[in-house]
C-alpha cells in the first residue's frame, strides 16, 4: 500500500546493485507501487553466479502483491545502459512478478541468466501478473531454458499485452521465444510482436517458444 514516485533520472553506475526485493522464499519482496515518472535508471549492474544466491535479479528482484485485487505495481520506467546478470529469475525490470502489474516499462540493456527464467522485462511472470505496454530492445541470454524477449515464463493466468521485442533472444536449452519463452496454464499473449532473432534448442518460436495447458496467443506476430 506504499507509493513511490521517481522524480529524476538515476545513475547507479558507481555501485553494484542489490535488487529491490531479493528473495521469493522470505519476506524480502517489494509489495508497493513504484511510478518511475517516465524517467530512467542507468548503470544497473548486478552480479552473476551459479547458485540461488544470485536469483531474483533486475532493477526489482521480487515484486509481490497479496491477491489479484491487491497488486504490487511497477510503471513508467526505463532501464538503460545497464548489465543485468543472475542465476535464475532475471529480468530487465523485474526478476520475479507475483500478483503484480508491470506497465509502460522498457529495457535497453543486456539481460543474462546462468540458468532459467530470463526475460527482457520480467523473468518469471506468475499468478495473474500482467505486463502491458512494455518493450525490450536489449539482448536476452539464458544458459538453460525459459528465455523470452519480454517474459521468460508466463504462468497461471498471467498476461503480456501490447508489448514488443527487437533484441536478440538466445537460450542454450528449451522454451525460447521472441516475446515469451514458455506460455503456460491459461496465460495469454495479446497484441504483441517480435522482430529480434531467436535461437534455442527445443521449443523455439518467434513469438512463443512453447504454448501449453490452455494458454493462448492473439493478434501477435
């Protein structure tokens, strides 16, 4: 229920960045509302590693509301001139989104995960979470699966709407997509497009790598 508004561009390049909200298995998550005010954040440099210590990386690591009617929100912000790395649940804006709305956000920076769930905007979009009017133009790379230009994994009635990717998307494993790597469990991708290159091993698509269990794609190319 707490609201924040960014009133100027922010340069973080003098520091290693610890994501806002760091751990899905504890109380260390962001539960409020953050309005970037159409400003940018630059120099978001996160550290990579091969253990869960490096999970939930991005400008925000883990964003969580309490229900579908009481959501956390991130809006109106761009992440630029940054290098976002981590193990899994890695995103340019948010690593892991749960009962959250991500709106009018963009990323122009490289995003790299040494395991799964890597996305240009959100790594793991879960439990009726939404990504709307957002775009990625940075390169997205995952050393395992579930890699997407906008969202790595879109799960459990979550949505990606009016969003696009122009950056290259590369996964060394399965489920790699220009918009969503793995679209699952009644989730949807609508009015979205990808023109970036997509490379993977199994389950690879220009829009969605793998569409499963009642998930749908509408008006997208």
